[in-house]
C-alpha cells in the first residue's frame, strides 16, 4: 500500500481499527481490512464509502472501493443510503458509466420501496416513481421506446399501489410509449421489405403513412416518396415537409383540408388528434393570410370550426397555431415542471432550474403560466450544453412584461464575468437590445414605449445581419459578417454573468440555431399572442 493511501485510510480509521501492514493490491487491502473490522454489511458499506472519499488521488482504487460499498450496501435496508452514496461518488469518478449507474440507482430505490421500513414506504415509493419516470424520459427515443414503456409501467404499478395522483397520467404515458415501440417495430419491418423490393408500391405507401400518421413526421415521409405513388399524396407530403415560410397562401388551405381527410380515415384517437391539430394549424394560418371574403375562405372557416368541434370531442384543444419547429433548441412555456425543473417544450431536454423565479398567471390570460422575476436575485438556468451554442446563426424569442425600467435587465444571455463574448438580449433602461459580443461591438435596439405591458421580442442573426422585431414587426437591423463566439458559459434567463436581474414577467422563451425569417417571426407572434 502506498504511503499516501496508508495515510488517508489510517486518518479515517484511527478511531475504528488499527491499520495492519498490507501487501498486494491497494484496493483489496483497504476492502479486506474494513470487512474484517466491521460486523454488518451496512457498517462495511458506510466505512468503504468514507474511505473512498479520501482516495481522490487514486481514482482506480476509489472505483473498486465504491463498487464494493455498493455490493455490501444493497444487502440490507440499513445499507441503502451508503449504496446510493457509493453510486453518487462513482458518478463523479467515472462519468462514462452513467447509464449503468442509473440502472443500479433504480435497483436501490426499488429495494428501498419493497424492503425499507413500512413507515417510509410511501415516501420511498414516490421517490422510486420519480426516478422511473426520469429514466423513461432518457430512454424515450427511437430504438429505446420499449425500455421507456417498461419503466413507465413499473412507475404506474407503484403509483397505483400507493394511490398517487399521477397514476392516470403514468398509465397514459406507458400506453403511448408502448405504441411508439410497436410503431418502431413496424417501421423496421417495412424498411426491410423496401430494401428487398424498392418497387413494392403497397409497402412504400404504408411506410409513408406510418411516418405521416403514426409518427407525425412529414419530413421523414417525404424521404420515402417515389414516382410510383399517387400524385396527390406526393404533392401534399412534400408540402407538409416544408416550413410555413416556404408555403404559398393556397398551400395552407390545401394542407388543412388534406389533414382533415386523413384524420377521418384514422382509427387511433392519438393519431387522429395529431392530424386534426395539423389541420387546425394550417386552416388557421390560411384564414390569417387570406382576408378576401370568398368561397374558399368560407370553406376554410367552416373547416376550422368543424376541426375545433372534433378536437373538443376528443378532449383536446385546437390551441395556438404551430410555431416553427426547425432548429428549435429550447422553449420554456413555464406551463409544466418535471422533477422540479422547468420543462423544455422543444424536445431537446434542456430543462431549466429556477432560482427564485416562480410561476405567475399566463401572459395572455388563457390559464397557462408565465414566470415572475423579482429583479433582485431570481433567474432560470438552462445549462451550457453545446446544443445551446450557435456559431453561424441564432434566434432568441421571448414575451416580456417589464415591471420597471432602470439600468441593465437581462432577458437571456450566455456571456460571463470574463467578458461579454456571447449572445445577449437585455434591457438597458427602456431600450431592448440584442448584442453579439464583445460588448458594444455589435448590437441592435429599440425603445419600449412603457413598462407594465407585454411585448413579443425576437432577435435574429443569419451570419450577415442582425434584426430586432417587436410584436412581429421589424424595428431595427444592422449588417454584421462574423460568427457568434462559442463559450462554456451557461445560458441564463432573467440574469447575466454580471448579475443584471430582470424585473417583471416572461413567457415562451425560445432559442433557435438558425435565423427565423420575417414571416416566421410574425407567425410565432401570431401563434402565441392568444395562448
């Protein structure tokens, strides 16, 4: 045993045992001495974890000692806390083993729920459900849907046994994950058939339908079109794969009516709801851009109302028209939390951590939520994931309601105290400004008329120019040819690295890795204005 390890372990255990001379592998020596001097598995686990914490200069030994601590810890309920502590330490020492460690952590919580003290059963069960749900979220991706469904069914079983309020939602989520797994299996079978016979029109049509109807992925459906398919199907799928900014006014009407017909032919409640929402989005956009009172507009209005009625029967809402999804990397609606974190509605899992910021009545008064910042120490952190770092183009959108003006009030930024070398959207007194650092080298801004009012702010950069929009209208622009500086700073909402705190409310904070067009900014403003 090395002198450093001997000193570390001796310092820890002086009051517990006399460290005897040892030879051979350091980890085995430490483990064997602790095992000999301890009476129970729980005591061994606790002492092994304590020893491991003192071995930071020998990570390989730390790993072996932590692994043994986990093995002893799960042998008895009194050792479960030490088993979890060993896994936490392993997560720091060996982050590459994160997947395996999550599985082991689930096993400990399962044992705590089943074998822990009866008085703690409800609390242990709730913790186990939260962990299972979080793991299902990690696994909820192509190729892993079956695993996600398994974890959700387990969570539902515990929630049902404990009569937890979330049991119904868990049951629905488990069924949905199971359906995704079945759809994924069908996709694999259809793709294999197409690979063998690319000219099989029947199989190709079914493959396009799975992407279009079951998965709501028109862009993927478009990738499997062929000249052998019906011309109307080819045309409509190709249109549906485009962003709204690429469509002509009449295309909105065509797609709205087409999605209505697809919904009428679909038996699945979930798929029918998705198709009807698509129809509602397209018909709503058509009614907004086509203001001439003609027969086609009347047909669109009648269709829009009919779709709303169908959605109501399904217990769904037509909701706001869709915002652009291409390149959306973060979207905080502030309507939902998961495991204490603000849910990222973009699907990119950049969930936020609120520090003081709290829910408030929705921006446009529709019963959802916004987020309130007190101007003193409230913020939301989105992390520093590379998916939130954009070099070539970026768009930042947010609904803001300043309670007061004065000094610097940050909306969103990732610059730090070492220099304003990132993207910044903030208030400077009454001026809303979008900056790309270093500070002062590139910015566009506009004076807001008054505090206490809601404004939709969108700032874009496409590699050649910066634009600032207020309530869907372009207010300021400037040419700029450069790349956005990439840094390791976290994306912060409501504060900056210089502690410039926002005072007021925010809603629908969004970040794109591309520049939205003027039409897309207007579309986003219109879609969210009545949400």
